[in-house]
C-alpha cells in the first residue's frame, strides 16, 4: 500500500491523522485545529501554491515512490512551445499566454447547458448531520463561487419537522432551507441538484421539488457511491428519533421497537442507532429489466416537468459502469457522476470503505474507454464528472484529462467541506454568543491561527475582500465565514489549475486532453492507457536527433 506524506515542510502543513491519497486526513474532524494543506488553503488561498519563507529558503521536490496505480502516479505534461484555446481578443504571444488568462468555465448538459465558473462541484451532502450543520457555509460558498452543489439522499425522510400525507411529503422545512440558501446567492453559474434514492422516490420527493421550485432544481437518480455498496446511513443517539425513522420506513439497527433493545438503551449498553437505506433494483435480474426500469423512471421525471436530470453511480464492476454510461447516454441525461472507491463523507462502515469496489483511477480509466466505444459507434455520449478521493488542483487536472473529452467536472466531497468547518469554528470563536447556532467547536482562536493569520476575518481569510467586492459591504454581514473559506480554497484550486493548464499550453478546459498526462510507471500505463513518460514523443525526439 502506498504511503502518503504526513508532513510537508515546504508548505508548513501537517496532517493530524493519516493522510489519504487526496492529502486529506483519513478521518477529517469538524473541530480540527489544523493544519493540512486543504485546511491552510481555506485561509491562505493561492498563497499556499508556493513554498513558505520566500527569500530565506530553497525548495526541492521530495522523493516520490512511483509504486502502484493511483492518481498521484499520473504526471502532467508540460510543453516548450505552442498555445491552444486562447480566448477572443488574445493572441499567441508571451504577453497574452499567461496563466491568469486560462479560462476555467465549463458546462454540462444536453438540451440545456448548465454553466460553472470552475470545473468542480460538491459530492452529495445529504442526511448526515454534518451536512445539515454546515449547509449554509457550503451552499453560500458554492453559489458565490459558481459551482454546483448536491443535496444528497434522505434529507426529507430524516427531517423531524417534515409532514407526510398518504405516504407522500407535503412539507420539508430542511430541504426547502437547503435549496433556498443556495438560490439566494445563485447568479447563473452552478446549480442546485437534489438526489433521490429508494425512500426518496417512495416519499414523493421529485413531485414535491418540481411543484415548489420548477426547473430551478436538477433532479438526480442515484445508483450508488464510492464509499459503500449499500444505502446511506446516519447514526442517531435518541431512541425516540430512532423510532421516528423506523416509522418513516427506514431500516434502523438495532430495532428500537424491540423491548430488549429498549432495555439495553435504558441501561446504557446501547447508546446509538444506525439508520440505513434500501438497495435499489432488488426485484430485477437482467440487463434489460434494469434498462426498462431506468428509462421508465427518466420518462416519468420528464413528465413531471424536469428539464435536467443526472445520474450518480458508484464503484461497482464493469457491467454496471457500462450500463450507467449507455443508459445515461441513450436517455440524454445531463450528467453522469462516476464515483470510485476512495472517497466518502458520511457514516459508511469502515471496513466496507476499505475493501469494496473499484478504486477511482481504475474506474475512471474504464469510464473513458467505454465512453470512447460509444462515441465511435456514433453516440452523443453523456457528459461526466469523476469523483472519489480528489482534493487538489493537480487531481482536478488529472481527472479532467483522464476522461477527456467526456469529463466536464470533478466532484469533490470532503475537501470542499473543510473550509465550511474551519470558517464556522473561527466565527464561533469570534462570536461566542453565536457559537451554538454556528456549530462552532472552538472557545477561542487557536494559537497557530493567531500567530500566522491574525484575529479578525479580514486578516485571516485571503478571499475576504474578494467576497466583499462581489456581495457588497452591506450584505457581508450575512455571509458566513465558512462560505468565505470555500471561496478562498476555491481561489487556490482555480489558480493552481490555471498554472497547470498554462504549463500544458491549454487555455480553456475543453482543450485538456489525455495527451496532457503521462504515467509514472508501467503498471499505471497498462491500467489507464496513458503512455509511460519516457515513451511519450520518444519517436519525435529521435527524429530530431537523427535529422541531418
């Protein structure tokens, strides 16, 4: 197993826990006091692209062990001539071919194009309490930056204030809050996507959302995710809430209605309950049955009035991947998110996360291969987003390139949540009377923030005045610091991506190609179809050398 660097002296960052491939700690805490690269980037922004202590240091790359197949063993091409994709009014001269001129806008969709200012989006933030607690930071930040955010499964079902009539939802204050918070700052870039699973379908979520919001919302069908191969889970500590969830039709483990379980809870032997969702398509046994059911579901949603429909699939095997790509293509869906093993934001069983499914890079490489087969047969292949353990600007470039030209976005979960946690903690420490409402975890600012950044939002967040310029001084009081953190991290990711793209001489996202990557070892070449680094342009090199 490849081991990832825990301390980075060049950036002065350190992981509290063991780092995943993404660089985010395997266990990311909302109350963390730092200071991994993503945590630091949420305050420093693009400054963290560079080594610290300029003027007194030199810095060199650490020894990288190119063992195994992973995103970190794809490397990005750089070229010494040319430029592609420059915008209108720009020419191929040195004054115009600068990284700030790289355009990061992207779009996805068939009949209706959904625009995003940056080529990334959030993963599904559903019924987990951490998504509920910090939603305002996540959603306001996403809307201000202009990228899509996904409301995950089960939000309606777990909402204690929601009202059901004849088994269908007629009021869900929590779902409405989440949509309304985003739409308040939505300016035409990004999107709000509502995801549905088995229980959401039964509860009438699609009908409820379309009636209340019309085409302002994208609806997403869900086959699975990369973190687990069963339905979503949350953990609750109240037996009354557990009974409420069971009465809502969920699987609750252990069963809170059993007398022996109630006695065990009362004695303290049982302290919590896990709420689980159901598996989809359990009554179907063939490719054709799944296809018929899927197409019927899409047709039904279109009949309700949905103009934009997406699908999220998990890290199942190759048959399911091919089905997802072909069905989504034939149904003319707007986006297919392919989520490989390695990510996760909820309460997935740990050893399931560690052991099930296809790791992201393998799944994504096959997604490209299968999409290419359909394209060569004349299909207009569905736009795709790749997800699963991606966090940095180099990951964004690599995922876009690996799936090019089909990938339009990179879907990130935990990385885009960290600034929300951090900003809420800072805001709670600065405003003790609001700490509980903000879900802040700190009584005071940590010493490392005071020493390195300061004691006011204006000092701490590099993106503070950019946000102020966008929303205006009067509105700034309504912007959560977590949203400013999301803006600041996004600015760092965007600037880093612009630099990588400029180095590859690609000045717009749609010009990124698989040729902009090479593999760091033969195994990665074999699995991804990306050439080994010394083989790329080797024939051209020898032709140059052998010319008379």
